[in-house]
C-alpha cells in the first residue's frame, strides 16, 4: 500500500476556487479509480489557502496511473494559475 500526501497552496484570493476544483477531483477519483483505497482532502481553518490530500493507493503503479488520468489533468489545468506555489507531493510506503 502506498500513501501519497499532497500539499496544495492557493493564492489567498483563490482559495475558494481551488477548493471547488479539489472537491471535484476527490469525487471523481473515488468514483473512477478502483485502485484508490482512500482519498481525503483537508483545508486549514487558520490558513484557508492551504490544502492537504491524504491518499492511499494499492501500489506505486496505481499512484502513477492516477497522475495521468484525464480528470487529474483537468484539475491541474484549472488550478495552475490559482496556486501560490507548485504542489508538494510526497509518497510513503507503510512499514508498520
């Protein structure tokens, strides 16, 4: 099992728009990708421009395949200009 954490930082004036796109991405991923075991989205209450995904994938190949799905590409295209920084994506393997 692979865990992926993605930190997404929106421009402060774009947090609402980014949130909307990310919520759609989560819903599409859950419904269209059976190798996605879990996909959660969080938003900081004290810093609403900061989002965090916590994802679980069956394996590395599943996580890699997710990144080239059309709904992921569409989400990236929609939020690209609305972000304050490139997303930070970290991948972990559960060891205990």
